[in-house]
C-alpha cells in the first residue's frame, strides 16, 4: 500500500490539532498490527521524535516486514566537521538498536541545511559508508521546498527524498520537482499530508494565526460538504492520486484514525469536480509548520 506511517505522535505531543496527547504504547501496538494487516510497510521515525524509536522497538510485531526510515541528528552549528560524521554514525546505530533492527530501510538528513553547510559532505560520506556496509538500504534527505531540492541534487545522489505535499502546499508538483525526482529514479515520500491537522480542523478550532486564510479554509470545507466528501477522504485522496509519489506518510493518534484513512482510499472518484489548484498557497508562513507562531 502507498500509505506509510509517521511515528512522531508515538513519542511526542505532535500536531496543531492534536487534542489527545502522545499515543500510548498499547495503542501503538494496535496501530502497528492493523497497519501490517493492511499492507502498510513504511514506518517513518527520527531520534528527534522523543521516545518514538524506543516505543517502536517495544511494539513492532516479531517477524514483521516493516521498512523503517529514520533520520540524522540535527547539527546546531554553522560548520560541519569530521567528528560530526562520527556522531551521525553513532546516532544511526543507536536508533537501529533502539528499534532492535540489524539494518534499516532508509536514513535521511533531517534538516537539509546541514548538507548545505561547509563540511556537509562529511555527513553524506558517513551515510554512504553505512549504506555500503549494509546497515541501510537507501539514503537521502528531508526537504521543505523545491529550492532545496534544486540546490542539493547536483551535489548528492539521493536514493530517497521526503518532502511536503498537501492541498495547500502543491509547490513540489507545480514546480516540476516531483517529476524531475522521479525521472532520476529517486523514491519519493510525501509528508505533511494533513498539514499537522490544519486541513482537518473546524473553523471554530482554527488558531488566530491562520486568520488570513480563514476564507479559503471555509470555502474548501463548504465545497467538500456540498459534495459530501469528508476532509480526511479529500485530503488523502488528493495526494494518493499523485503518480510520482511512492509513499504517503501519515501520522495518527490511534487505530481508529488509521482505519478512517485506509477506508477512505476505497472510495471511487471522490474528488470529481474539485479545482484543487485554486487552494494552493505559496506563503511559507502558512504552509511551513516550522515557521508557525501559535503562541
């Protein structure tokens, strides 16, 4: 199945619309069992996701075929040095051991800016070594914008790129980035499908920060209501129909949420007549959660 499972909620209170807090270990176990039953194979995690990797190590069913993608540490410095590449390797092996895996499917540079810094090639060299030693199958990067992809691609032969894509953030398709990555044989995982839940929130729950797009959100919700399409179904199917995306990373708080997502995929032509191009937003203060100021 094209759906992959994001695990930030397993180790953090994550998401602007999250009212349930961190997912319990028992619920994680139920989610993973259901995911495996439905043919969901990709699990996306990171050391920065609190206790997510520890929880996965305790709850992944024995003998499962999950493909786990984790990420590098974030390097809070202006210049990358050789010792940082050693730390990257140590961090990767710590992640692997926390999840009780002899090897992992993917390793992504968590913040692409780390590759853009002076000495960034040290990090890439360390990742290439992990790959050549058989500890990881695919290496790549997590990006926020088409501009980052354009800058990094000439320097690094990525196997895997994770990028944002949703109803409001369509930059990767409109810029031709998805098509270009696919032409190079690069595996593409999309994240931020629900924009941290913003695309699913009712107007009365909407934080004041998003007042500038309140009319657009209202228009979107009214159109879905008129066509009797749930926000979850519209949001996931919009991304699911993108041919160049290999896996859609979705974060859920409980098994019921995942069931709703999976079941929504079986509806035929649910998006007929909706002009999604009209809902695309270019303002990064809205479509990039790292820039949100919700206080």
